């Protein structure tokens, strides 16, 4: 036990960095496409972020907004990157299909 104490004392024992925890919520879910969704990043112990919105578009913003062109279910993945490693979190967002507009004249 003494040797461990001396080793740490002489070499400044450092605690390993906390691993990141990736998590997010979103606002404007269930809107009709096309629509814009705001993502709220609630990750911990991370300083870099990678988003995949499930439609081929990606972002590195911390709290991005993303416009979905059409209705559907999209698997959104957030990668949170910090000194303790990388963690990913995926959630599904539903964008409703827009209702068709009847645009005609009766003569």
C-alpha cells in the first residue's frame, strides 16, 4: 500500500476522465413535412458532437435545427465525444405526411 501511495504522490495520480453520456430531446415532433425540428442536446462530459438525422444529412452543431423535407420515421443518432471516449444515442422522430391540397375550379 505504501508503494502505491508513494507512486501516486510522486507522479500525480490522475483520475480517468468521465465517459460521455449522449442524450437529446427534440421540439416540434409530429409536425407535417416539410418542417423544421429543433434538437436539444442534453449530453454530459462531451465537447464534440456528431448528429445523423436519418435522412442523409449530418451536423456537428451542439443544438442543431434540421428541416425534414417529407413525412416519415427517422432514426436520429447523436454521438457525444469527450476525453473519456465516445457514446451514441438513437431515438426515432416521426414527421407526418402533409395533407394533399385540392386545388381546382368547378365550372
